[in-house]
C-alpha cells in the first residue's frame, strides 16, 4: 500500500485515545525522513515537527488519536478505509505532506502538531496552548478540500441528580425518576424557546440526554441524568450551568470534564484569503462552514488569539462510523491547496 504514504502509514497505526504512542513515534520518524528541521515527542506525548526557524510562526494543529473501533486498512477504487482516515488523520497527514513540500521559508517557522486526546479531554491541545504564540493557526478537521470552517460550537457536560425519601407507590408525590423525566422535558422546552427565530444550528442551544439511571434502598430513591449541551456564542459554559441550575431546581448540578466556549474565527484575514486563493488555484469554489461540534480550535484559539481557521479533507459524515473512508484524490487536492495557501501566506 504505497498511495499517500503519510496518510496510509498513520491510519495503519491504530491509535484510539490513550494509546497513541506508536502512531506518534511513527509520525515523528516520518517527519524526520521528509526533511523537517526538528521532529520530536513533546511533554504531553504529541508528535511535533518544525520546518524552518524564522521569527514568524504558523501552527498546523491536528490530532492523532481516534475513537475506538479498529477498521481493516485497505484501498479500494481510490478510497482508503480505516479508523481515523477522516477524523482526523487525513488533515494531519495533509499538514505534514504540505509543509514538507513548502520547505523552509526565510523568516518563517511552520509547526505541525499531532495532538493526543482530542477525542477525550484534549490534553495535547491544552499542553501546547500555553507553549506557543503563533501568528497564524490552522486546525485539522474534515470539512472537504474546498471548504474552510470558521466556527465551532461550545460544549458543557453535567450530571443532574435527584434524591428523595421513599414513599408509598400510591402517593401523589413524584418519584425521583419522574422528577428526572420532567426536568429533561423542561430543559428541552427551554432550548426550543431559546432557538425560536434562529435559522442556523450554530446559533442554537442543542441539549442532549446522554445517560439516565436510577436506584433505591430502604429509605431513599435516586435518579441521575448525564446531559450534554452544544452552545452558541451567545451562551458561555458558565452561563449555561447557571441557567441549567435554574431550570432543573431542586436537582443537584455537577459539571463534568472541561467545558468549552464556542468560537468564531474572523473571516477577513490574510490566512482566510490565502486559503480562498489556494482553493481556487485547484479549480474549487471556496465555501465556509460553521460546525455544531467542538474541536481543538475551541481550546487554543482563545489563548493564541491570532487569525485561525479549520481545514482538512474528507466527509465528516464518516466520522466515527464503521465504514470510515476518504478519497485519495480528494486528499491529494487538499495537500495541493494547503501547499499553495502556505506559499501565498
């Protein structure tokens, strides 16, 4: 299998979150072989490759981890199948191949980072956020070769728990389970009211019920829900937790994980203009997308506060699916687009 060797090599190294080391070490060696000025594993376990040593810096941040579920790697009719080929080793490999093609440029340093744990708590991105101050940032996620993403929604997770004394089954008092169900319906009702008149999903609150469980003993009964919310720019995670507490009272709210605010990139920047021209140079009609998920963009962009965008080949409809796949022709086009865009930048 020698088509798109950087991409296929990465995909052949299965790397679910928490088990990225073999893929990281392979990618570091690949970048060394492609002539990167430096290539190493950093303190968080990320794969890092640097091209050039100029004072101005472009960071190309992809992620090397995948969701679980190994898929046999194969190429059929120009389509590569395998876990991570879309989300998001396609983008990461594209970064490596394009930077190798551009080479060292006077006054610039191009930094490719294959971050760990993006599908978890983004430990890799959190580590690099405070260690760099780039002039431009490109984040790797699949949005097709002719499009750039300029916005990702925020997210916040919480456990909502209920506890009450045991009562007779004939009692009119609601059970803990009934309290949980009624509360979830109130959360949905709040979102429906908030979302009225908002045309784009990017502007809406999108709550989801991820898990529910209940139990009891001789004296107490309880119920717990795990709620996730995709948040618009208008609502920060902290504001969401406050509203959730009001909506779900008297339940106990316990935030989980690392909440992320929504982020929207500026459109009129040299970085965006370089990509528009790069896409046109390959016969594409550029488009912009705003995603309902989150990405490492949400972690690093508020810290770096520089022009940024998200780019990568592949159809995100195949993210996390059993038939994850990417067109090698599209991948090659994306490499050419990124190469041209970096040269223009």
